[in-house]
């Protein structure tokens, strides 16, 4: 079975936001695909997020805001959003709203 070619690719100027969603948690990381490194990451398992956790959508929004703040510290303004196999709906959409709330563009 052939692997699909990855269509979404992050560079140093415009890194990729990779999202993973489980039944209980959500994880997001910023990846530079040229060097193969993770620049920053955030998840709903962090203490900063879990103390405000009311439901999954609200915690996804908080994860997005925290990730956006960490990205701003690296002076990155533009990103590529890789939602993977997930639909742009619910928790994924809430995560994206949180990142955009900080003022980042993707």
C-alpha cells in the first residue's frame, strides 16, 4: 500500500500547526518541516489549561490561546494549519479560534 504524499508542508518562515485529538484531550504543536523540529507545543493536559477546564470545546480554545502566545514569543506571524484527518468542526475549530484570537494568520 502506497503512502499518500503530504500536501501541507511547514517552513521556517511559515511553520505548520499539527493537531491531534483524542476522546478526552487535544494536542497541538508547531513544526518546522525543513529541519524536522518541533518549535512549541501545547495540550489540554497542561496545568494552565486543566484548572480552567469546563468542557472539551472551551479547553480547546484555551489550548489555542496558549499556543498562540507561545508562537508570538518566537516572532512568527504566519502559519499553515494541518488539521489532519479531522473535520474543521467542534474542538478543531475552537483551537483555531483561540490561535486567531492572539492575532496570528493561517
